[in-house]
């Protein structure tokens, strides 16, 4: 059975969360609304009308959550700062109470020997900035840099690992394209402008981090997918080129190589806008050296140019089946069909392909051979049930976790510079447009009482890590292939 001892001793094991998904306390201590506060209250936007108003109430229970992580035995905890706590209007004065919360959290983690990894932006844009155009406006990138300067100056003595953005693909194409995420706009290919402004924001934020904290480690987190054609026809190969372009290359190439892929701008019909609005000086900022690349890995896409290829239509990256009501998250490539490959799926409808983790590591490594890589998110949603003894026997999630840990081991054995893995997620939480109906946690949350209870997957992770929650023989829970 694999344990952490089979990995290099400095390999980092952690869990990840995001502010709006867990914190609750949305009007405490000077916090003002973000786009997710607004969006979640739009009828029909989120399943069941759920909102993050209470979520896991982590804002008030963070000490309990830190203790849980210590029991699991993790080295690091990746969480995000809520911009609307730190700079509630998105510009102007800093709210010291907001910074103080994250200082308390960071110090509580450090007391338990857990390293804080901070994401500056995990989708909760202050609403006043959206009212001025949001990420479709270039100015938002400068506002993000200004907020970053406040955050790194306020917390830099206790946090030394920084991630600028989480998954700009989702912010741009689910937020401004399909509208499945906040702010819920339908701007077609203009959503690519949001992608550029997000990446510019990353570049400007990196500058702020470098100047305030020369010793800090900093980078961006992208959601990457292995993309395969459904057949060897030239049409399906082109469909795969398009989806790989929009999902992966549109972000990897500017960040790691300093240019936008021309074929993708052409597919989008945005070549001219980028020529006029994304000058080389922007790309120099965007591609300035990072200390690592964070990768969120969940699944693999199989795509076809023709709906006739398979009756089994799959779901896209938002976990949303292709639907006539919502515009596509792939502007200019609306006709591409996501098909099933027959592999098992999670409750999100995402196919399970642990080996495809190697594909996304390879595509990153190829572009930046020296760059350390981290899996900053990986996990799965299942229909959990609480047994009569109160236990949550989430065998599928445990197996998913074990198989992806094995994939990390294969990556390290192949010589890829993979330096850490963060499981998504510490505890069940607000899963964006799915509300509380999709549980990804290693720890179960009872939304009536807010009681936390480690699931079998959490116990397995503790066994793997040698954390205090491991079973007495030190092996944790075993699963079939480990
Ligand atoms: C990722 C998000 C994260 C969570 C997981 C399931 O796209 O970064 O917040 O929702 O998916």
C-alpha cells in the first residue's frame, strides 16, 4: 500500500477550499456583497435557491476546521481571501477587520504546523466592480493589483505561498459566456476579453507580490483538461484542437510562453480585438517568471464535430449538460459535442481518468521544463449517505482519491516536477451553481447543525499521511487497488 513515505520527503500534501464556498458570515465585520452574493439570489441561478450566506460558517468555526486538518495530518491548506472582506468596495480603503480574520486563520494553521497557501481570487469579485463592467473592463485588472498590494502587505509576514487567480477559464467563460457562474452574463466571444483582463490582473498582481515579498513563492492556478477526439476523422481532430485551445492553450501559452495561440483567437473571431488590446507589454507581464504552476485536475474531455458520433452526450466543465437554454461556454466552437467515452462518472457527470492527470502535467512541463508543478485541486462529488452509526462510507470518493494519489506517484516516478497535491476539498460546501447538492468533502457537513464528521475518504487520507485520525494499525482504510 502506498503511503506518503513513497514520495519525496518535501512533497506537499494539503486540502483546498474557497472563501465563498465555506465562510458564510457574508455581512460580518464590514464585508460587502460579491458577485456570488448577488448571483446566488437571482431566481433559478443556483439549484434550490441556495446561497453562501451561511455555508459552513467557517468564518466562526475556523479553529475547529484547522484542528480537523491537523487530525488529517496535512502539511498545507490552500484557502482563498474574500476580496470583499479586505477591500469591500473593490477599490479604496482597506478593511482591517477582513485582514485580521485571515491573520487569525493563518496563525492558527501555523500553530499546528500547517502552511497557509493563499489564493487571492477564487471568483468573489466585489459587486461594485461588476457594476462598472467587471472583468470585461481592463480597469478591473488594475483594481485586482491594488487589492493584491493590500493583501500581501497586510499578510506577507505570515503567508509566503501565493496563488493569484483560481481557474480564469471559469471566471471568463462560465461567468461571461455561458452565464452558469456569477455574474451570469451572456457575452459570447467577448468573454475572451475577460480572460485577457484576468491574465493581465495575474501579471500585475505578480509584480505587486514580487515587490512587497521578494522571498515569497507565487504563481497562478489553471484548470486543465486532457482533450481527445472521439474518432480519427479530421473533423473530430479539429474539434479537439478547438476545445484544447479554449480550455488549455489560451491560458498556458500566454502565462508560460508569452503569446496567445492564433488559431484560438481566430476560432473566437477575436484576432483583431487582441491585436488592439493585448499588446506585447501585457504579455510580458503575464509571462513574467512564476515560482510554480498550480493545476486543478478533474477529468478528461472526449469531443466530436458531430452529434451523431455518440448518443451519450457528456457534460462540460461546469458539470452542465449541453442545453439549448444556456449559451455555450466555448464561444465560436458551439457545435463541438462533448461525448462519453464509456468511463465511469462522478455525480458531476465528469468522467474519471486518473491517467489523464499525466497529460495535463505533460502539457505544462513541455512549455516550462524547469517549473515546479502542483495539483492545487482534485476531488469528486458523490451521493453520500450517513449510515445508522453516523459513518459516511464514501467508497467511490476514497477510490478516486487513492487512484489520483497513485497518478501523482506515477508522475514523480516519470521525473515530472510535481511537488504537491491538494485534495478538493476539506469539507462539503457551496458548490457554485449546484448549491449544497454536490458534496466533494473529505469531511461531511450536516447543513442543519453544521457538525463536521470525517468520511471514510478523510480517514483514508489520514492513514496515507500518517495523521492522528489514522486507524490504530496506522494504515487507514484500504481500498481495492492500493
Ligand atoms: C473547481 C473550483 C472549485 C470547486 C471544484 C469542484 O472548478 O475551483 O471551487 O468548485 O471545481
